[in-house]
C-alpha cells in the first residue's frame, strides 16, 4: 500500500468532496424519504461514469468497481438519511430534519472514494471487486410510517441495510466497512480515527393502550384511563432495570406520541414508541419478553387492553478482529499510532444496522473524527468538512488497497476465518422476520374480566 499515492488520489477529489458535504447538508431528509439526496448522489456517480443498480421502489443504489482480476468483493457503505431535531439552527425549517449524525459526510466521502477509484493507476495491483453502496433509513425513526410501507409491500424491513440484504443486493459481498463521523474529544484534538468494540442490537416497538372515555370532571369513574396505564407501564419497566445484567447493556427509552384526545375526557387511547436494546441476541429477546409482560400487566391492572407491535431492528454488532488489525495498520500509515483514538474495549449501547451486515460477513464501523457538539443534538456540526471527509475517504481507500493488494491475500484470509452467525442470508432474513410481531397482549373476556396473553 503506497499511502502517499492514496493521499494524492484523495486530495485531488477534495473540492468535489467538500461541495457534496455542503450540498447534502442543506437538503436533509429522513429514512425512505431521501429523494433529493438520492438524486444528487446518483447524478454525481453517473457523472463519474458509473453504471448504477437502483433499489426498486425506494431510495438507494449500488455500483461495482471490478479490478479485472479474480478475488473477493469488498463493500463500502454510506447512509443517505437524516433525523429530526427541532431546535437545531440549521434544520430544514419545514420538516425539522437535519444531518445531526453526519450521514451527509459519509455520502461526500464515498463520492470522493468513487472518484479516486476512477483515477489512472488507482486499481493497479488490486484483485477482486469493490461495491460502493448508498443505503437508506439507518436512523430508526418514524416507526408508523415504515410499518405502513411494510403493509403496502414496498419494503420488508424498517431498516435500509436489512432491506438491501433481504433483496439480495449484498449476496456477493465478502467483507464490508462503513466509516461514520466521530465527535472531537477536547483533550485529544490530534486524533483522526476511532473505533469501538461493538454496539447493541435493537427491537423497535409501538404500544397502543386502550381504555374508555368519560367526562374527566363529572364522571371519571365511568372511564378507564389509558394514560394511567401507560405511566404505570413505564414505571413497571423501570422497576425491572436493576434486574438486567450490566454486561447486557439493556436499554428501554419510551416516548408517548399520543396521550389522549382532549383534556376534559378520560384518555381512551395512548400511543407509545420505544426501543429495547441489548448487547446480544439472547439478551435482547429475554429483555423484550420481560418488558412486554410488564407493559401488558400494567395495562391489565388498569382495566385496559394493549396492542404491542415489535418491529425487527438491528442485530448486535461486534467489530471483526482481523479487519480491525488491517484498520489499525492503515490508520498508522496515514498518521502514526498517535492518530488512533482506541476505544476497542468500549461497548456502545447505541445501535446500527451495520450489525446486520456483520452477522453475515466480516465488517467494521470506524469513525473519522471531526464533529462537534452532541450527536442528534442542536449543536452538532462539522467545522472542517475537508479534513473530516477526506480522512474518511482516505481511510476507505487505504482499507480497499490493503485488503485487495497481493492477490487480495488479507481479504481472503479474513474471509476464510470468518464464522457467520447465520449459515445463509436467507436464514438471517427468516430470523429477522420472526422478530416482527403484532399482537393483542391483553384481552377482555365476555364477563368483563381481563386476561394477560
């Protein structure tokens, strides 16, 4: 790997990269609605001479760079979507969407990588193929909207990478990576790259608690208060928290999206959304079952019924150790050992659908450090887009070069030593579809009694 050659290839694309970062920042869109960003990236890739395979009926696409020599396929990803943050000063004033997690910078960096791979000599000495993919809907928001897309048959999964996996778009992939944007630690301004040990898996939930309306002042005794049941459900789950093993990193963080209809009526329907997160599939399943039971019991205790809809979320993600060795060597070539903010002993309780990639092929999810403020917060910004995005593109080009040089020896070794969690992608898809459930958790019997199902 000639790191100086790679630096020159990326530096040549710096204007293109910075322009894309600024342009996409100005048009944030949330998952499965990234129409402007999708169109922008498609046009940019086509301007570079790429032929694209577009995701049918939704946003996102991929293209393949073939070295002309046999070898494995390496997947490089970027995410299209933004999220909502109503108090961010640079949000879209109509939708409140903003790229407060840096996905726009991922797009810019991947575009720079794509441009660099078109340069003369970029593929010299490499074997195999490089798949470049722009994927939608990483942020797990707007659960009801995505459930509606599933009901319409437009998607099978709420998450973009799961959807692409289910469609067979990654069937030929042997290794994968995606470089996110990391926040700057004030005590380590010289750090360029960061990587963690892994991330929680998640199940997304919609909870509808139903009671009975009545005049809240005159005859509340004739009603059944669904809001009381909801608050008790939250407390019931809170009472479980100390019983979850600390190493499982269980999280439950609900919001109430509907608390009733009018203030002078007993709330007859309350709608909640939440995630359940945990560090392993087994812990996630156990925690989710216990949380569902607590919610159902709280509803029943108040005489309410409850419908619990579980939507398959991301798989727990453990960074591949052999790919991490390659990542470390590339980072050292770029900036020496001092440029690495090593967090490989830290487990992150957040989630990413890179976990769904990583249970099928060896994968890593490092960070190019350059953001300030809080992720998903009102003060999030990338003050030096050129440095942040060009470092990301350089890291990705370095990973590709290191993996695919010398007959793709490193990639072949990593591929040979990887043991997937699921024997086939088809079995993975079946498992994830089984995580999705929509059921009445409490029923009212003919005699008026309540049964927790």
